[in-house]
């Protein structure tokens, strides 16, 4: 037997709650380390 949960307590609600708690705990940073070189000349037209 399972527990009755409120209808508004969906898996998405649970997932969002867990994600929020983890991001606060881990203070995730979305920075990417770059090589400092940039786009080579040969690729410049493709890079826009």
C-alpha cells in the first residue's frame, strides 16, 4: 500500500524541489573553462 499524496504533488514538483535543494547545497556554477585562444581563422566564417 502506498500513501495518499495531494494531487498537486507530482513527480515534476518533487524533481524541482530536489534540484533546488541540491543547487543551493552545492552552489553549482555554470561556468566553462576556456582555452583563451578563441576561434581559429579557418573556422571564423562558420562561427558566424
